[in-house]
C-alpha cells in the first residue's frame, strides 16, 4: 500500500469526484447507490457524507448553499434525503 501525499481538501475532492461519476475511489469498480460493485465492495456513503460536510464547512455559509445544490443534483433520487 502506498501513501498518498495530498491535502485533506484534495482527498475530499477526489472522493467526491469519483463518487459523482459512480467510480469506486479505492478499486475503480462501478458503483450503485454508494456501494462498490468491484473488488472491494465498500460502501462509500459515510465518506461521501463526510467529504461533503467538510467541503461545505470549509466553504463557509455563503458557499455551502451553492455546493449543496450542486452535489444534490448528482445524488440518485432514491438516495436523496427527504
């Protein structure tokens, strides 16, 4: 296992980008509703929520609403909070 030399924000961006594209950040497998269908079979929902929380917190209150709207459009209807 190799160490990744990135800042926490870069890691969050990478996780968010991968999950938005339904690609597992760990193994590159296809994902369905935050669940990897590839080799690792990992559920990425907790990481997705944490990455979005950290992103909105660092963006401040003015950028949080914009970020929330942008990411919400990428969440499948079955997974969106009600």
